[in-house]
C-alpha cells in the first residue's frame, strides 16, 4: 500500500499544503474541526479564496485528497499514514501572558489516545514559541513511554506561505527543517522531495522555530518604521512617499517600505511570540524589544486616524488585513471601527468579500453597532452621504475609484492610493 499523509488543520495554510501534497501524487487525509468547511470540500467547493485552490479541490477531493471531520477521522483506519503534519494556528493571549498552546496539546493528546504516533513522523508546521517542539517531545515520551528517535520521529517546519500566493510558494519556497532526531530529517526530506522547493537543514527544532519568529518580527519592524517615519514626515510638512522613493532609488543598501497599516493573523501575533524568547534573558531588560515596540507603533495608527476624522458619519472601506484577500482576522479595521464606535461615530463598513465565508464575517464586537454594511463601494458612496471615508485597504477593485471619491467628504487615504487624484479632500499617511 502507498504511504499516506495526514494533515491536521485545513485553514488558510493547511488546505493549500494538503492539496499541493496531493497534487504531488501522495494520498492525503485532511482533518478539520469545521464541519462546514469539510462539507464544502466534499462537494468540491473552496471554503475561501486562494489562487489555484478551486482547481486543486476539483481535481483531487474524493480521490487522493480525502477531507474529514474529527468524527470521520476517529472512525478511519490510519494504518498507511507515514507522515502527520499539524498546521493549526497558535493563539496569543494578551501580553504578557504566554502563548495559548491548548489546541496543539489537544491534537497531540488525541493522537496519543488512539496510538497514532508509533512508527510515524510527526511534523509541526505552524508558529511556536522557541522550545515548544522539544517540550512536545518530552510530553509524548512521558505520557506514552514511546521514545522519540526510536518509536517515532518529530520535526518542526515553520510555515512561511503568504495568502494569495500559498499554492505557488508551497511548490517553490525551500522548507526549513528543524529535526528533534536525525531520522526525522530524512523522513521530512522524503516527504518534501515529492513537492519541490528545496530544503534548508537546521541543527534542531529550536533554531527552526526561531527562524519563523525572526521572519515576521523583522517584517513587522520594517513596516512599523515606515509608518513612524510617515507620521513624523506629516508633522513636518514632508511628503514621505517622495522621501522613501528617493531613499531607495539606485541605493541597494536601502529597502524602506512604504507606509500603511500593519495587521493580520501572522504579523499581529508573531512579534508577541518572539517576545517570549526574551523571558529567560539575563540581566532582565527594562525596555521592550524593538519588535514589541514596533507592534505598539502599529497600534498607534488607530488614534492617529481617528484624530483626523471630520464629522460624525464615517465609512470604513476595506476590512481585510491586506489587499485582495478574504481574511478579516486581526485586521487593522477591527480596532479602528471599535474605537470609532466608542467615540460616538456612526460607522458604516464596506468590503467586496464581506460575508462570503467564515473568514470574512464582521467581528462580533462591532457587528450589531455599525449603521450599514455593503460590498460595493461606489453604490455605498452614492446612496449615503458620509462626512469621512477611511480607505483602510487598497483592494485592486478600488484602485480606479478615485472619481467616485470626489465630493464625498474627507478621504483618509491610509495607503496613499489616491494621492494623484485631483478634486479630493484627502489626508494621506505621511503625504
């Protein structure tokens, strides 16, 4: 019988990973807690938007990609499973509390309860505090009596995919492998040799965990710096876009980012997970790390924006964490809208993906308080009069909508998408 792969967690990352693996020729069993998502996959429908996803679902679902709920999984014979890949996200509790690893422990305990680890390779593929994979190894050994390296293999591989390019990047990006035992390295190599993209071998799982934290902490710091520079430029009457373009032009040492809100499920939590790595540093630091400072700097854009709102009726355009994705998790617009409502403003919201799937539902803390919702920006602008329109996300579908904004009140243009459009009363971030 052919060796099979069990992928646990079919979300924004897990589902592309599972389908690309199936497309490589392996049989993949995918498990998810969402019965709605599993039902959709069994009907060969994508539970969210991702380029290339629908085609792979149509090609493989019910064939060598077998989606199932936890109840399905408990009734399934996993005899042929060789690799178990866990792709669930780890939640972060309010600082300075530790990361919430309860869902990861629940999954591991469930696998142990059905004797599902012996003879297999367990790969944790998510974002974790440094040392978590080693602690999982200790937990398995102490609970089951199994020995990592003898009875099972364990490795950590950081997830580095970007929404909107997840499938292409899964095929092309090198996989960073941090093994707990040497055999786990060879097993991971065997699995990913089917998929492509190359391999980067790390000495251990701790180092691999640190790689992902470095990645996102650096990205967040870079973006936060651009936003701080934009605020300073605006206060001094300087156009930050002109400045950054000049600083980067023909000068390889610079790669200053353009300003814009920093948010999203990864960049919103990973700098905090990185901060946990400093809890054992001696002597204790009195100041927060640069990446925690960056996180707080990004959060400061909410009051910066609200201070510039004119009038009471406000439209927030764009609810996703970045352009052209159907994912509202930890988006900049959520605290912005909540703060606007708390300040007494009448708030309406618009996003082309609003309500399309589980990732694009309006947040419960604001859903009952907004005045109006919509998916078509020109329609909302024509049907109602707003004192201020906040362009919080630069969706491609809105790039050519400058004419629709003329005469529609004050435009707070957080991404400077309309800086060259005449006739708009506009405030840009740093321009």
